[in-house]
C-alpha cells in the first residue's frame, strides 16, 4: 500500500511540475516588465480561471492528500533503521594501516 501511494505521489509531483511550467506568468508582457500596468493588476478584475489553473489546483490537492497519507502510513516505519544492518568494525585503526603522505616543503621567509 505504501509503495503504491509513493509511486502515485512521485507521478503527481512530475505532473505538477509540468503543469506549473506550462502556465504563463501574470506579468509576462513587456509593459509590465518596465513597470506599466501595475494599477490595473492591483485594482482590476482577476483573470478568469482557465483549464491549466484548474488542473494545477487539482494536482495540488492530490499532492497534499498523498503527502498526508504517506506521513500517516510511515508512522509505523519509525522503528526501522538501516544503521542496524551495517556490520560493525571490530578492528581498531592503527598507524601502520595509514600510508605516509609526502609533505610539501615550507619556506621560512
């Protein structure tokens, strides 16, 4: 169950990235780049929601839902640790195992 939701979550992430990159910016014309049209953007009516805005909103809601679901499902996984699977090193390091590295000469000026 966790793996299926995780795969769905990653797929939604990619779709969300594509949906955001396909949208045009609010002030992408030359006049707004030079400071024109600021008053109409602030006080004017907002642009009607197009299909890409609706798709992005749905993807964001699905992203949040899968994020919360993964958080709840991973609560039982908190007791697992990968550190327990790493074999411990019993031999201490000694100076003979470390090779001598050449040291650059220093100049005393």
